[in-house]
């Protein structure tokens, strides 16, 4: 990496510059000279706040996600021993039965009447998936088989919702750690099945379709091939790889140690299209990435992650085109996005504020340097190292 920084060829590695995110269409300011500036602002606790995590006993500190616990809704969890999925007691979406095409008409009519005060119903389902009955485990510390079962459950959910014609988008996401707003440290994720295409997803859809029509290849499949071509070079952004998957700090990364997990060679639209071998190798790269994250600052590394799959369907949507390849979502490529906030240590994180909230995102640490740092970390979790 130092060779790149000292090279006269790529000025973007030494000068402040902007990088383009072809998925969202956004630009991001990269300011490599700011990374060593002094910091005297807010810091995070050195250890996660876990006072609400108490698998044993009763009372207000009893973990509401643990087996046998009574949730705030009054529902008692079963004594589960593996994965446990339930409908969110406080869903963010309207959960009654609905017709997505009626919601679309409402949206169009509302915009036509007065776009200054337009609104439309937000229908869908919100669920919670507990990965494990133990609250002290994370995906990084579970066995390969336990993480594989989580991935299998995600694949099964995808297949289930693809067969339901009321839903257009399935968002699987995990918030881990108080630094990203998680209110419970029990290993779990959320699943929102939306009767609409969210705004960012519409942009991803449009930009990936444009790239596909111009280049006859899905954007992220082409990107994976070009990143793989840099493997071994000084400006390599690949963190790890195996037969089927690449883990990269993307060229356009916004968060300090942001990463993408994406298929290495094959076009995949949905999780349930993965083969048995691909699910096993996905388990491997996911665990390796999360171990690297924890080893970076010897902490339970906070992050927000989510899966981007092709829309479940376009029935009733305002289509970009009637072409068959668009209807089949051939332009979409499956990928997972990890967005961790920590920057310099376990207690110093990046904040999105000021210019970033008002104008454009900005980062200090070069994505190439972030990838190099992650690449060099050991694959044995720091809590398991021999003294």
C-alpha cells in the first residue's frame, strides 16, 4: 500500500477526491490527509452495555429474546434450542392484509393532488430471527454449522416470500451493538417484507439496469471480476476470498471498514438460488470477516449489515421497461453490505454529521488501506487465543 501512496500515478491515493457509487448514484469525498487528525470528541464504552442480557432468572433484566422469556407484549418465547423466528411485537409497517397495486394507485393519486403533502400506506411484515438460544454468542463465535443454519434460514425465508405476491422487497438486516442502535445484544436479525420498493432500492434497480443494458453484464458481477484482477496488487481492496465469494472494501465505501460480500463468478439474484456448496463457502467468508472485525480492536465490533437481493417481483410496479430481462431481474446481483462505525479504536467511531448530513458523505481512511488492515488480521478470534 505504501508503494501506491508514494506512486506518482494515482493521485487519488494522496489527494482529496470524490469516488462514485454506481449502485446508488452518489459520490463520496475521500480525504486521506485527515486520518491522523487529533480526536477529543465523544468515545464509546470500551465494552458493550449488556445489563439487559441475562439468560438466567426473572425480573426486568431478563433478556426478552432468550428461551422461555416473557416479551413486553406478554408473549412467552418457547424453550427454543436453535433458530427462533417470530413476528415483531412492535412492527414498523402496517401488517393487515393489503393490495400493493391499490397502494400504488394511492401513491400516484396523492402525488398528483399535492406533492408537497403526498403520502401512501406502508404495508408489510416485520419479523425477528434469533440466531441462537445463548445471549453471549455472536456469529463470529458460533460454530460453522450454527452459522450455516442461519444462512439456510435466510434462504428459506427468501423462497417463502418469493411465493407471496403481496410483497415486493425483502430486507434482512442485523444491527449489532449499541453504537448502531441495537437495543438487545442477543444474536438476532430482523426481516422486513415490504409491499413497496424502498427509495434506495429503486435507485439500485435503476442504476443496475442501466449498467446491464450498457455492458450486458450485471454491475456487481463485472465489479467482482475487475476487483479480482487487482488481487495481489498494492491497491487491492479484497479482504478475503474463496471458491465462490469475494469480500471487498468497495471503491466507494462510505464507512471506515465497510465491506461487501458478493458472488465471485456466478450471477445470483436471490439467496435461495445458492447451491449447497455456495452456502457452505458463504458461511466461511462471513465468519472470517466477523472474526477479523472483532480482532481489529479486540472488541465486539458493532455493525449494521443487510442483504440486497433482487426485488421479489415487479407486479403492479411502475416498470422502467417491459423488456423480459428486466422482468426477470437479470440486472440484479446478490450481495451483503456491512457498515461498521468504528474508525480509530474500540472507543472512537465515525459520525455522519455536518457536511455529510447536509451535502455529501466523506471518509478519511482510504478504502485500500482499510482492506490491507483487515487482510492482515488473524482468523483466530482474540478471545480464543492461547495466553
